C-alpha cells in the first residue's frame, strides 16, 4: 500500500510522495505485463497471485497463491480446466453419437468410444462397447460355434449381452438371452480371454409357436443370427 504524505512542507516531501507512487505503479505494471504462463516456483509469489498452467491435453488450469501456498480449483478429484471460449464452442455444431461413429469410421478416430453424452440429443448414453460382433451366422440347432473377439480379457467382462434374430440385419422380432422352452435356446461360454462359444439346443434357438397367454412372440427359430456386445 502506498503511503502518501498529505502534509507538504517542502519540495522534498513532494518528491518522496511521487517516488512512492512511482514504485507502486511499477509493481502493478510488472504484475499486469507478466506472462500468465511464466514458470513460478512454489516458494515464489504473494497471496492473491494467479498463475496458469498448460496441461498435456492442450487445456489450461490455474493456481491461486494463498497464505498456505499455491492452491488449484477442483470439482471432487477432478481438476477444473479452461477450454475454448464460449462463442467458439457455440459455433460448433453438436453431433449425435451415430454421427461421431460415422466420422470415426472415416478418420480412424475413437471419439464415439470415449463419449457418454450425446450433445445433439441432449442425453447421456451407455459407453460404446469394447466389442460389437455385428450380426453373425447363420447358426443352427444342435450345434456348437465359437467366435473370436480378441479383447485379451484379464477378467470377466463388466457387461456382456447378445441378441438373436431370424434375419441377417437384426429384423424384428429379436430375442434376448433367455430360454424360451425346454431344450430350446443356447448356452454361452467364455472359453478363454479371446473366445466366445455357444452350444445350441436341439429344438429351437429362440422363439416359440402358439398363441396362449405368456408365449413369446414369433416362430421358433431353428436357424438364426446372433450379435454380441462386450464391455471390459
């Protein structure tokens, strides 16, 4: 804080006051003109100082000097980071997960796999599976078939699901993982870190004929297509 002499009795008093003002202005100018990205050690700086840090992912974070040292703002255990200005973000057209996946297919990127919020449709979604087999087949009754997913699993998957369809494109009705009648359906086994085996029963893969209450819709499938999803 500058201390200015208010009782002027001589030119020397005026000179001292001007020197004090000059000192404060120089300190302020030095603080304002210093680069925000200048390296500042933990022992440097004074309470109230702010410094920014460029992160490895290209974003920026900042630190504030307190009487207990440099502190960083965080939300839970996550560091608060600065990205593009809002007007730049708003100019970016939001994309759906499907559009991101299409873009990834042409660029070889993996943006869709890392995205859990669909900005275009304004909703959270299930993370993309680590393995999507597409529709495989045709499989038939009374048989055993193995497929390779090549995920090199080190533990059982966090989630595994499959669908069964009578068409190669997954047309309706589709059937989930359950037995429909005695001796119908199939057993799925992870035989090793890279392979799925299915053992199909004799009567049907899925579905059930008849119209009584509680019967599943659709005809019994003796030949079908299957699609697997795995999340490690």
